[in-house]
């Protein structure tokens, strides 16, 4: 389950911030997850609940915001919503796409105590 490794990295970042900024507890985390990032949100939530035990984020609220996938066609320059990898351009059918958004996994904000 790769969600666990992603959560462990996220918690490492949070713990490092706690050391640098000298806060003792995190009450909430805002995390952006791209639609194309291959992250199962419920698995991510579950892993966070388990892995955050004993950390500054134990008991914190995890707020996940989904970032829609979008692409630009290199053949016709159309910009469009890309619901998943492997979808062609809806304008011209080309598969030569540049992914513009949707692969993110970003810690956007922390609420600390």
C-alpha cells in the first residue's frame, strides 16, 4: 500500500516543522491530492489515523482537497479536464498530452496548538 509510505513522508515533514517552529501539537492538516496522483483517499485517511499515533499529529483532523486532473493537448492546444491517465484529447483524439494539474500531493497548511 503506497498510501502508507506517502503518509509516513507527510508525518516526517510535519515533525520537522514542529522542531523548526517549536510547536507541540497539530490540530489539523490541509492536504491537496491530485486526481491523477494514484492515491486512494480512504486508504490515505486510514493510514494517517494509524501512523500519526505518537506523533505531534496524533488526533489531528486530516482535510483532503482533491485537485482535478487537467491537460493540454500538444497537437491542438486544447485544455481540458483529464479524469485519468490514458484518456485522449476530446478535441482531436491525440494522446500527446501535457499534464497541467492533478499529480499533486501537497501539505497546504497546518493548524497548530
